[in-house]
C-alpha cells in the first residue's frame, strides 16, 4: 500500500485509493478468509461428535477456483442432520444396533473390570447382545417419535469464526502495509 502522499489532483488520489482497495480485495481478504477458515476448522473438529470419525474427517476448507470465496464444509453424509437435526423418521435398525454395540460399555450394557477396555461387538455375550437389541429398538422408537435434536456444531463456532476473521484481516493488512 502507498505511504501518505500529497496528491496534486483528486483524480490521482482516487487512482491510488482504487489500487489499494484492489490490493485488499485480491490479497488481504482471501488470505484472511483462508486463515480464519483453517482456525475455525480446528475448532469445529475439536467440538464435534465422534463415533467412527467420518464426521470429524469430513470437515474441509476449500478455496473456490476463479473466485476469492473460501468455504468451510463437512461432506459426511449425515453432517446436515448433526448440525440441524431431523424430524421424526424411522431409521433402519441395523446401523443403530451396530452403534449401540460400539457404545455398549458407555451405555452400561457391558460391565468392564477396572482397567479393561471394551473390544467391540464381538465381545458381547448373548445376554449383552439381547440388551443391546433392546436399547437399539428404544433408540429407533425415540427417533421415530421425536426425531433428532440439532447439535449446531458450526453455528456455535460462528462467533469464534468472526473473531478469527477480524484478527486474520488485521494481521494480513499489517503484513502488507508494514504498520498498524
């Protein structure tokens, strides 16, 4: 950016101003958007739910080709349901049952000895398997009755994203001008 100048005409001043605005539009804003999107990405990955890691791994930052637009998105198939919830529907039993088996220890279906880790659904006894089926049917029926509540993983991070964008914009502007 130009240092303070004394301009001979308003046209000369306008020309410098337009050049500086273009520099900010083309360099500062895209760099600040990319930095803040990456900072926000780290935050949403930390705060989002984790089962098998597909939702956590689905977060990406994209810089759209041919534009200065940067997107923070999640490509997991159920990301929208996690963020916004879902109306009541009857989910298929098998995925819910598999989820219950993965979470058996946390759900209290499997009693673990101190210091032991649950090794997955292969470790279920027939009684534990029957208990897991009951829990899975209860979950299916609850979803059919009430739906799924929204988690608002990204929405909760919007204040952080705005603050990160402001800070990144200031950093890049200072880097470009050499002063605050």
